[in-house]
C-alpha cells in the first residue's frame, strides 16, 4: 500500500522541483529561461513561429553560404565574395609523341592533339631519344575549322645538337576544343621525340 500511496501523491503533484511543487520563484526562472531561449539567434532550416530571432536558411537564395565575421550572420555569396576560390592559374601538362619507328623521323604532319579546356600555353619542352636536331611547327585552329593548316602556325620549338630543349615565356592562348597539329619541319639523327606542353588553365 505504501508504494501505491507514494505514486498517488506524485500524480497529485505533491512533489515538484523543490519537492513540494513548483514555487513562484521557480516558475519565474523557467519563464525567464524560456524567453531567453526563444530570443536566441538560432540558425534553422525553416522559420519557426515559436522562436523570434532565428535565421531561416530557407529564406536565402540558392548558392554558397557566406558567414560574416563577428556577427555570424549567414548569407548567399556573390561573385565578389569568392576571389580565393578562383580556379584559374592551375598548371597542367599534355604531351605528344613522335616516333620514327627505329628510323630518323621524317618531315610532315604527324598528328593532332585536342585541348579540352581554355588555357594559355606557357612552355614547350622536347625530349629526344638521342642527340640530334629537330624542328616542329605547331598549328592551332578550332574544331569547327579542322584541320589546322600551315597558316595557323603558333609555335616552332626546336632541338639543336642536343637531346632536349625548353621554350619558355610563351603566351599562346587556346579555347576549349582547339586542335593542335604537329608538323615536323626537319629532323637529323633523332628517332623519337616527346613534346611536352605546359599550360595554365583558365575557367
């Protein structure tokens, strides 16, 4: 019977925060706490009728979030907010192999290479299988105007009595989809040459 009596007493509200029910001071403290919680600056997915100072993400335009220092307020970033996220300036490389098949490389067109992204060609390095001389004309044109011709020449890198060469300080621009054609102008001794293009990619 004692257990039943205790349970009935608890249901009847005999026990509370202070053991004898909620006092006036406790009610005031709870009300104050709830008022403070409702007024806190929450970040919420959607607006709430209960809170009064929340920031609802659903009210922002779609995009990347930007947080403002000190205030912590979120907003949607605009182009001017993103200089640190600029992906231009990424350096990439592509190579093209010309192989004489065991004989000295002959003159003439040896093939094409597509550039899949907008970029600036800044350096051309060539690596030969042995010491010799080698000159290649590089022609460039758009996919729509394929094939490139001799009138589209943009670079003429060469190897002179060596097995390698580097041509730097270039600023040859290319659009996404442009085609490079490699035409050997002359070759002596060398039987295989790898042409490596260094490009600064733009977006």
